[in-house]
């Protein structure tokens, strides 16, 4: 698979231009079975970017990220953490839905590392255009996309971390690439915070405890914005 980079027009200066180009991405095989590319959404001046794993079944059909049950829970958590929804942009590490057909049902499949790597140029391009102050990574797939395969959400959740381009990486993990303007590396204010995925809250034995943990982590981000 060629990866997404060759599908990103160097002239795409805005999120809308990136989104339009991503509609034609064939950077990995996931475009074949999915309905459509699900790009990020939110304000061009968002201060906080949330990165999930990949669109779910409903997101795939609607073409919008976080519009299913996990998205509903995430929006409630954002609200309970007193983060301003107008300051937020939502996206995913992988922009096509990966699934397995069982009869007529489409069962979510976690994307592989090849998909995450192939799709990462879109994420980097979003960061470069948005220049967020904080990137919140939701769950292991997003965390590994930006922090490398050895990162453990359970151990380092809820902590404000330095931007990974400035951090050390395991040797098998390429540095998060910087766009042609060098914008990502030049955004010293950007910090990263990992937390659990809202879908993990929905699957937890004790949903209330898991939810409160998510909100507590998001409050760390909310405080850091003030
Ligand atoms: N889960 C994700 O990670 N992203 C979505 O957009 C929806 C559910
Ligand atoms: Fe392109 Fe990402 Fe879709 Fe793969 S998952 S085709 S890299 S947009």
C-alpha cells in the first residue's frame, strides 16, 4: 500500500480542502469495502483535537466521525469536563471503517499497524492546519499512532505529555512526520494527553467508574487550556 501521503495535495491549506482530497484516498486497501472516507470535523480554530481509532458502522454510513453511541458518550464527557464544544475538533487515526462481514452484520475490526501508518499523513496534515494546543488520544490505536507501539494508555493516561516529535521513539517507530511547512514541530505549545476510548467505557463492567475516569482525564485537558 502506498500510504496516504501521495493523495494529499500540497496546495490544500484548509481542512475543507484536505477533507475533499481524502475522499479519493487509496492509500491502503480499506477504502474498498468501506462506504466512504470519514474525515475529521470541527472548528478550524479548535484548540483541542480528539483522535479516535476509526469510524464505526454508523460513522461509515453518515460520513461523519463520532456520531454513533461512542460519540454520544464522548460529547457528554466533554460537556462534563467543562470543555467548550466550540473549541474541539474530532477525528480518527484511520479514516475508513475496517470490518468483517458476518452474515449481514458488519463487525468492527481493529485496524492493523499498516493501516494506521498508511493513514497517519492525514492526521499530521490536520494537526499542521489546525495547530491545536492539546491533542487528546482516545485508546490504544490512536496512542500507538502518535506515541509508538510501546505506549500504554493504562499507565500514562491523564498526563499532559510533550509533543512526540520532541520525544524519544522506539527505533521501529518513525517520528511523526512534519508537513511541508514544518508546522507540527514548530508548534511548541502542542501537548498530548491519552485517555481511554469512549467505546471502552461502553464495554466496561462498571460503566460509571470508567466514565468518571474519562471525565477526570478530560478535566486535565480543560484546566491546561485556561
Ligand atoms: N469510534 C472511533 O474511534 N471513532 C469514531 O468516529 C466513532 C467511534
Ligand atoms: Fe486512505 Fe486512510 Fe482510507 Fe487507507 S484508511 S484508504 S490511508 S484514508
